[in-house]
C-alpha cells in the first residue's frame, strides 16, 4: 500500500497514540468502547487478509500445490471494483443505522 507514510516505526506508532488520545477527548466510555472494538475489528480483518494472502502466495510457489489451483479459482471469483464499492456502501449504511440506533438509546 503506497499510502502509508515513509516514517520511522517509532513515529508511526506515536501517531497512533496521538490519534487515540484525540479520539477519547469528547467520547463517553461507551462510545470509546464501541469505537475501540470497531477499530480492532478493522485491524483483525487486515491481519486475516494479509495472512491468507501470504498463505496463498506461499502455496503457489510450489508447482502442482493445492494453492495453485486455489489461486486460479480465486482470480475468477475476485469481485470487481463496482462490486467492492457496493459492498462498502452497504457496510457504511449498516454502520450508520447502528450509530443511529445507539444514539436513540442514549
């Protein structure tokens, strides 16, 4: 991903601390908990996706391996940009509905 900044690891980590500090300023403990859990879910998705991508890549490096067949199937089933965009829009709408429901219960 070329959008990540080219900075030392310590500064990259410090930026996460600063963002976290800024996010808790006006949030209630329940809001902090909800946001923290959402961010952890995003992080878990990234880690899972990266790990599975590495697995597929390592399997395709061995000729005739299971991963080689898997990769050709995966390329045929890869969603288009439009499908991905529609899926993301649905997710955002679902999140907005969940936020509205939480606001009603406050």
